[in-house]
């Protein structure tokens, strides 16, 4: 482990093990967009049976609704708890009713037809936790992805109010957060609440290839059926040659691959399948586009929302 808490780059499992062995709240960050989120989802898959891990994806809302963001966040947590408890075959009759009501209230709230009901959602969240606190540990994963948010202070307040130091009677054992910000470079802690873990840029094509698959498996479920075709394309010498000869940073190369994933998700949905050669050509094209963008504009990275 280096002084700025970089994870060794030999294997994906080392990243997961580091997340497991760190007991404090965590910020997982990287210069490769999407990679922290992919690792956090992979971490969730490997969690023990006695742990419930809720996932909250941060997103912008209409400014007129932002003042009730904390309550909306609580409703998301309640809904996730209900679904996970039902998946675990817990026969609690009120879970389906709570889930139905929360879904109805969320829809009405997002359409501006009714307030989010902060007090009620808080009571529901406390009530559900009282049911599970002797059965499960609770961890909370918050995914920022790579999209800047305008209302960061309100979102930050909502997040902190649902952490152990906030206003909840019951909070998660710890929070694992993905974030992108220049201020995270060369630091090991943030605000004395989070340990910062950095995934370094990889230096070999094999390592970049493995992380491209990690993102594929965890962030693009629509493409899982085509994983063999994509894996075959990523192992071709043409792509490795681009990476080596252009001396590309992993972040640029992976951004091109992510743009291909997003495009191919739409292509597959429309029923059109590509040949291996077409996949390789498309990936090359997206990588070249990112390279050209880098030459002409400076990409502005999102702020840190914690």
C-alpha cells in the first residue's frame, strides 16, 4: 500500500479485499470513470449472508423538489430494504404494502403532486431497521457515477442525515461512497469521516482489459449475454496496439470502451447484432473520438459530494 492508499493493481480481488478489510467509511475513487461503481457493485455481490447492503444512486432532481431531497432519499432506502428482505424470504406481511405505498408516493413526489413526507419516511426506515437490526448488519453504498450535480449541498445534507452521526435513530455500520474529485488526490482521509482509497491507473493492457470486463459485468447488464463476443474483441491485437503505440492513459482508453458499451446497449435493444469485426471497429472509433476530444477540450470532472 502506497502513502496515498493506492490499491495494488495485480487483481480485482485485491480491490474487493481492501474494501472488506477497511472498517471505516470509505470513498473509492479513480481517474477511470465508472470503475469505482463497478467495484462497489462487485463488493456487494461478495458480501456475507448476514449483511444487507443498500445502494443509492445519486441523481439530480428538479430544483423545486430539491428541498425535500432528504425525504426522497429515505424513501429510496425504505424501498431497497423492502425488496431485499422479500428476496431473503422474510414473511413480513406489511413489506409489500410499504413497498407499494412508497412507489406510489415517489411517483407523485417526482411529478410534483405531493410532498415527500419526511417524517413518515423516517418512521418507516426506523421501523424496518428495528425489524432487521438483530438479524443483519447494514452497509450503505452511495454511487455518484461521473455526472456533476448542481445541488451538491442539499444532497450532501440528505446523505449525512442518514449516516450514524445524523438524525436517524439507526444508521448503517458504514458508508461506501464513489466520488471523483481532484481534491482526493494524495489524501488518505476526508473530513475525518471517510478513508480515501484510490484505484490507480493501470500500466498494462491486461490490467485495463480486466477492468473493462469489471465495468461490463457490473454496470451494463443488457450486454451480459454478449460478453463472449466483447471479450473476444477486447483481446484482439488491434486494440492492444492502439493502447501501446499511442501510449494512452487508461482513463482515455476506458472512456472509449464505456462509450461503446453505452452505444451497444442501444444497438442490442433494437435487435441488431454486430460481428466481432464490427465491434472492434466501433471500439476503435470511440477511443479515437475520446483522444480527439482530449486534444481540444479540458474535461471538467465532477465535484465531490460528501
